[in-house]
């Protein structure tokens, strides 16, 4: 994981977020944060 992604990820967890929206398909969900890809949100 790139540093900037790790920073955003850690900030999301620390802030109590439950979802993390990203284009990086290499980032995996865990028990604290559910990963949502931008492509899954396209209508």
C-alpha cells in the first residue's frame, strides 16, 4: 500500500468510518473498514 493510501486508510479507521472508497483494488476490507471500489458505484 502506498504511503498516501495508508494515511487515508488509517485516518478513516481513526475517524470511525465504516466504508473506504478507492480505485485501488489491492486494498482489502477488514473487520473495521469495508472497501468499496469506485467502479462498483458507477450507474
